[in-house]
């Protein structure tokens, strides 16, 4: 641990320049700066810089607009208060009688405030008692206050915060996916080159046809049959060659494009699977589906058709230009004159189109969102007879789609005909200039025909080339939306050098954990140690943070403050998959994937033998009802396990958890959605499951937690009581009130869902 | 105007102390708007530190002047929804994107994680949540200046 003095020097040099001089000048002889907090709001909640600094003697405060420094020397009964609401943190300094000062800051400053708060108590205590400062023997990240593992240099929290946006030159980034196919791509390019060159031959042959065959014939010479056959043969040969090569190159390049598209899709899905629940919390299913489905397809289309066409066209223009210039530079110049115009126009429209397409895509996601919302919720829609309202919603989204596309089309529709017009005008210019040159005997008629043949070709191509603008833009936005997913760093990242997880004992330590969802603080200062094999029951009102705590233990989210440790190792330092393998999770709403019952039980351990599956099902009391199904373990269960009752599904999910033989078990309201009879079945299954494992169970019905070694009562994100049932009843605190409320069948704050079953159970007991 | 059946005063610690009609005292109540966006002036609960509702105010403008001022002061101390007046600059049109903005509470920057953090309010209002969970309000897009509107439009 660094000494207090050193600490002070570090703190001073780390201070922003604006404050350093002021603070340094004010320090006494043996006074040193301990910690500081830069506040970014004033008391009226306007953005304004300020500083709260803590020395070993007093608290100092500066504010940007106020020249005067305020200070409070340590004295008994001075205390700091620290809380936050809606993204704004407040620090209050009080003495026994009143509030002395308040400081406000946005939530980003929270870790610094927390540190100031902690240090304040230590320094005050030390100053008043004369004892040296006692610091807990642990290291914290200087930036965010997270507990660091011994020897861990990089803070796992700060390392993952990336605010930089992805690069906008997204399409180039597809290169990463193209690299494995560079050889087919290379050959495809060579073939394109040759086939395009072959396609250049026919117009060239019109020159000798005109000048050496037709014009001489008009002036009285006979037609040279041999030459005609030769030239026509050349025409045919070039055409056939271009056809053959074009075929092969199109095939090769389409194949590659298809592969790239499919790689991209898989990579995106793979990445999506790794992202934390936090990501899914903020995204809508329809949007994600649209991105992975249609965007990757669009990119694939773009690569296989449009890029190919465009490359061919570019080559053709380049080759044509070379040929034209070699034949007659002046006429070539006139021919190519409209090109820059067209390029300029393309540039002009490009920007507008891209914005339009981006919008159109977003609206398209909106449409799929309506679908993804409505179809799974169809029972609710029908129950409340809101079909019309949903149709209305769909129609509205569709209407926006129409307007957005309409705007795009308006620009677009003008664009194509304009290109055509320019083409016609260009032809006209060439005719005029050509005739003038022929009249002055500068070129032959053959040259003029060849020029016209060439440029009709490439002007018509220009039209399709201009289309590349829109397809590129569309593909680029598609790529951007895919890379949005790919660039998203998981908020529960795998550590760079994960700690190996040896034999797991199952000791879970929750140290000073805080969690914030958005700006809502859900858990605060939770401390709990669960011994190996112990069963903990989490109790509390709905919204008290039970599920959040469990989610943190599963590492579906990472803690905002503090740490969770398994057998002494911070779970953030473990590989996520390694860690989760040790957790069995049984949820209130069990999810069954489409597949057979056996597949669903073996979900966490696909290589399980049939015997293992049956054993797990037996232990979960699922074996018998599975045998009653028409195809036994081979029966298919539907999207959400349709055809099975809630209790049956629950027992399958218990079997699933049993099969992986986890060291830690998490039961999140595992029995609250079923009737009492089923519950007894499930309870028996659970008793098998819990045996010998560290278990954390959440239950509304307090009676289902009778086997728990300890009950932990949560209230508004804090632990308020811990102990077994009898102790807590004797204490007559929060647990007592909850229990009494349930016993009296009065629902104080608990969710109603748990009530009916519970009542029945108690009635049964009464009888 | 109907006098409410409770009394409110501020103590030395700056907390609001509520005295109910039956004489029971609740220290540290906070006003919470039920519809902060759609109907800010209606339905305000005074919530005690235990999270239970201690009193209910039907309409803010029907409170006696002194009481209303206390409630409004306390609301002002708690509410932080800066209203965006102008967007100076966005770091990129792809998210996450850092915006330099002008608000009614001064200049600041916000980091937008994704387009889905922009929520539409009615026809022309927006509520933008930044990476810290702070909400920024755009009351009416059409009243922003052209440049800001153009920047914003790329995210909608």
C-alpha cells in the first residue's frame, strides 16, 4: 500500500491544471491532498466546473464562477452524505445541526465521489482520534473505484469502455471477410480483365469493315470475301470468348460473394451470442433480425452483382478511353467530355441518397419490430381485442416507410433520366464533331462508326454505373449496421488473461456490490458470503433487487461497484464460459428450444449419453410425464414448449440444470408460476437438485424456502436482514412482516401472482 | 383552490418535513411526478424515505403559494433533464457518437450509445438517453436551428 504522503503528491499532480495552483497554495505545512472530486454541476444543476478536495485536515471546495474558496476543517459531528437520483449525484456536508454545503455532479463522476466519501470518513476518524489512517488492504482502480485483484494492473471495468465510433469507411472493412478468398478473387479479376478486353474487339473491327470493305464497295470496288469472313470470324470469336470468360468469372465471383455474405452473417450472429444481456435489453428483436437477415443478404447481392458489374464497367471505360485516344485524340476528348459532368452529378446525389437509404433501413427495422412485438404477444392482443390497434401501428410504420422511400425515389427518379439525357447529348456532340472531322478528311467514316459503337456501349453502361451509387450506399449502410453489432464490445468481456478455474468449491463472496441500470441504482452496498453447499433464500418485495443480484452472480451483467468472487477469484477475471459452466439456472419462465425433449435436457451438455439424460429426468421428476408423450424423449417441443404445461416445462429445465452438475445453483422463482400440486412435484425435483450445491433461491412463497440455511431479506437494493426463518421471525423485522402478510393472506407489496397457490397451500395445512 | 390536508416545511438539513392531517410527521419526503413528460403539473406524490407515498397532490397549480414553492424548489433540486438547444457537433453518424451540445443548463457533451436510445415524444419531441443514463430533452425538433436539425435527423 502506498503511504499517505506519497499518495498526496500523486493526487496533487493528477489534479487538473485549472485547480492545482489554487489548491497547492492553500495547503499547510504537513497537509497533503488525499482525494478530490471534480464536480460538473452547480447547486442549481447547471453545467459548471467545481472541485471538492479532501486533505488530511479539512475539506476544500472551489467553484469555477466563484473566486472564493470554501473550506471546512475537520471537527466532530461533521459528516458527508452521498446519494444519487436520475443521473445526478449529490454530496452533502453536514454538522449536527444543519446542512453546510451540497455539491452536485453527473453520474459519471460517481466513483470519484464514492472514493471521496470513503476517504473522508477515514481521514476524519484519523484526525480526530490521532490514529493513523486505516485503509482496507485492497487496491482499487483510480478511475472507477473498482476492486482490483492482487497484481492486476489493468482495471477490468475501464478497459472495456470504448466510446470511439466505428469508422465510417465501413465497406472497406469487409476486406477482413474477403481475405480468405483472395485467390479466387484474384483469378476472378484476371478473367474480368480478359473478358472485358475481348468485348472491346467487336467495335474495333467495325473500322476495317467500314473503311476496307463497305466504303471501297460504294466507290466501285468489289467486296473482298476473304477479308469479310476474317473480320466476321473475329467478331464471332471475340463474342464467344467474352461469353465464356464472363460466365466463369461471374460464377467464381458470385461464389466468393456468397461465401463472404455467409461468413459475415455467421460472424455477426456469433458475436451477438457473446454480447451481454445488457445489449439485448436495449435492442429490439425485430431490428436485430432485420440486420442479420436482410443486411447481410444485401451486402452479398452488392458484392456478387453490383461490384462485379461496376468493375467490368470501369475496366471498359478505361480500355475504351485508351483505344479511342490511340485512334484519334481529338474525337476521343470530345467523346469523353460528358464524363466529368456525370461524375459530378453522381457525387451530388450520393450524399442525399445515403441519408435516405439509412432512414429507409431504420424504418424497415421498425416494421419488423412491430411484427416481433405482436406475434409473440398475440394472445394478449386477442384477449384485449386490440387487433385493429396493432394493425394501425403496423400501418403507421409502413406509412413512414412509404414517405421515406418516396423522398429517396424523388431524387432517384430524376437521376436516371438525367444520365440518359446526358448520354443522348453526348452522342449528338460526337456525331457533330465527327461529321465535321470527316468533312475535313481528318478521320475516316470507319473511325467515326467505331467511335459511335464504342460510346453507345459505354454511355449505356454509364446509366447502370450510376446505379452503383445507390447500391453502394445501401450496402454501406447495411455494412454499417452489421458492424454496429460486430463493433459492440461485450459489457461482460472475457478478460485478456483469464484466471484458470481449478476445482470449484462454490464459495461466493459478494463484496460491497452496487449496480446501476441506466441511471437507476438497483443495488447498493450488498455484502454477502455464501459458503460451499449452503442454500440461501433471497426474499423481498418485487423490485427489491433479488433478480438483479442473481443476474450479477451469473455475470449476465457486471457490477457497477464492488466485486463478486468465486472461491476468492473475481468473476470478471474468469473466462465467461468457464464460469457459467459451473452455474445451473432454473428460471420462472423456462425456455425450451425447438427440438426434442432429449435435446432440451442435454442443452448444456450436448454430448450427454441417453442414460445421463434419463437419470437427470428421473431426478427432476420428469421421466414419467416424458414417457407419456407420444414419442417419449424424442417428442418435439415447440417454440416456447407449446404442448407442455408450465410444470412440465419447469421440470425439463430442472433436468437441464441437473445434467450439467453445476457447483452453483440459481433458482429464480422456479415454482411461482405453477399450481400447488405441481409445485410439490417440482419441489421434490428441486430437493434433488439442491443437494450438495451452493444454492441461491428466489421465491415469493416464503414456504418454499424452508430448506434454506439462511434467508437474506432485500429491500430497495440493500440487505436488511440475514438469518434463518426462526431468527428472523424472532426479530420481528422486515421478514416477519412479509411472512405475516402472507400468512394473513394480505398482499402488502408482493406480486399477486404468487398469491393463489400460496393460499391453497395454507388452507391445506389448516385442514 | 382547496387547502391540502397536510403541511410541509423545510428543516435545517434542507429536507422537506411533512405533517399529515392526523399529526404524523414524515421527514425527508421527496416530490415525484407521476407523468414527468406527458403531464408534469398533475399528479405529484410526496414519497417518504421508506418509499411509501405520504401525500398526493392532484395539481401543482392548485396548491397554496408557499407550499407550491416548496414543492417546486424541491423538484428543481431533483430533476435533471437538460433541454437541448443546439447541437454543435457530432463525432460520427455511427454510434457510439459523442455530441457537443448546448442545453438550457449550459454546454456539455453526451455520448449516445445507439439510435434506440432516442425516444420519440409525441410528434416532434425527443428524449435522448446518454451513456450515463442522463436524459436530454428536445422539446420540439422544428424549433432547433437548421444545422442542429440536420445533424439530429441523421439519427432518426
